[in-house]
C-alpha cells in the first residue's frame, strides 16, 4: 500500500519498477506466445487508463516490452487485435477487461504483478464486485500494489481482507492535500453561484480553470450557461462518448477552451500540465474527493489555487473537509454575492454553531413551547364531569295498530278498484 499527495509521481513509482523487473524477460520475438500479460494495472476511469498507458509507453520506449490499454466506450476490435499480438503490460478499466475475459481474448495465467491505481475508488462498492471477479482469475502467487492519495478507514479495513501482511509506504501525512495549493472559500447564496463563477472568471481573467460539479446534468447546464455569458466552456462526464471526452480534454489542454466543467470522473489522476485553478462549484460530499479534485492543480512542484463556492447548506461538508486536511480554509466574501447577515456570521465562523444534539434539543423545546401556546384550552383543562341532566318526561306514544296482511292479495284474488 502506497499513499502520497496528488501530483507527486505515483504513476512513475510503480511503472518504472515494473519495467525494470520485467526487462530480463523482454523479447524481440514477434510471436504472441513470447509476450504474455505479466503486469495488470486497473484504473477507475478511461482518462486515467490512457494516461497510465502513455507513461508506460514513454518510460519503456527503449525496452522491448509491449503495453496497451483497454477501456469502454470504444470499439473492441482494435483492442482485440492488440491483445492477440501479445502484451506484457496491460492497463484496463474493470468493466471492459471483463468483456475481454468473456470473449476469451485475454489470458492471466502468467500475471505476476497487479496494480490498483486510485485504490480507494477501485475498492468502493461500485467497483468491488468486478475487482473480486478479476482477482479470482489471477494466479495465487503474485505481487499486489495499491496506490492512492487517500485511504479512508473503511478501505484500509477492506484491504486487509485482500492482502496478506501488506507493507505500507506513506509519503507525508495520510489524506494530506497538496502543500503548494492555496485554499479559499467564497460564501454565496446557492442561487447566485453561477453568477459568482462567471464574475470570478471574467474579473480575474482566468484562462484555464477546471470546475467541478456534483452531477452530469449540472455539468452540462453550467457549461451551457457559461457559454451564454461569452465564456468558452465545455463539459466532461461519464455520459459523453470517449471521443467527445478526449476532444473536450484536448481543447482544454491546448487553451481553446478556457473552462472545463467536470464531474469526479476527472478528479482521479488526470494530469493537466500547469493547471492554475480548480473551482468547486458543488462542494463534494466526500472529503476525500476534495483532496483528489484540488490535486489537479499544484502538481510537479508548481503552485495552484483551489476555490470553493460554499452555500449555507454546504457547511457540514466543508467542516468535514477541514477535519480531513487538518486546515481551516480562509473565507472571503465577494460583495454582492454573500448570503444574509446571520448566515454570513455562521459561514465566516464568527458565530459558533451549536452541536447537533443540543441544537436538536433546542428545536424540540421550541416546537413544544409553540404547541403549548397555540393549543386549544379545551385540551389542557382538567377533566370535569358534566352535571347530570334532568330526565325528560316521556310523552305517551300512541299505540300503533298492527296491519293485517291481506290474504287474498297473497293468493292473487284481490280485485282492482
């Protein structure tokens, strides 16, 4: 298990040793049998898979080892052709790899190294069933490597069930954010977030900024609204095809697009050289996602800035982030966009918030008091028995004469009048 801050070279930390270890087995033969899969690298996103594969290709360009990448969203035939030629290093996303397993286009009988990149995301409930299926297909004797910037406690407990006495390498504090990134929070009304985002981009003349939203629909909507404000923006998320995602990312890296609006699909391992700013339009519910989001800036020894637009309802998520990174984030008001006075005091930390249990008691007490003051007095009076009412004299009822049935009518012999 290896943990380090984002942007510190975790990919090189496993790619270079793998290439060195496999170099003695490298072959210049064209026979696929001489190039079995020996190292398997699993990543949670397509973009990260492509990036890792490019690293293996660049680091090993002078070594006769073959590598390729397989991921969903594109045609399988080109991938099958590469696999049939033989590759020693295979980088893959779990879903597409299982598609190849089902089609019998990949074999794992000689895999000696398994790498889970962004291991905390790979082992969450979304990927875990696929990971277990893949592990069951691998040889028992192998080396397992897990890399991530964050390792929550629940993931660490799960790792112990998959690994046998794992060694742990931790660079800097656990779950630490990048040291060269400055953090700032702008308190804002929720309905004013988009206006504030456009204001910051335009007044500060931001030329390359990655904006994170919580949903795919929100990413599309925000990119459209920014374009209406004459800001060059595009969106990247899981609902877009791989070609669309690659085009959006290429335009952003080249400077053609000033703002790239993304979901957390882009927060894992995406390397954008020299990215100066990251903006959290929606505060992430998971504090670990905050660490990965802001890790897209301040990479490779460069400085960066992480800006978060925080509405009153985001306060609990912000508090969880500050606890995780062990840092109180500076809060700066932008005139014209701040919330109401009482809310501003809470957001800025001038007014201590009551603990949730105590706050619940006070709310419960105020509700009870409201009920007591607004209750109908008839329900709060003690029981008083009603006075016995004087019995009313019964009036004599006239004796009703019993009507005798007409026998003739029953026999059908009654004449009509």
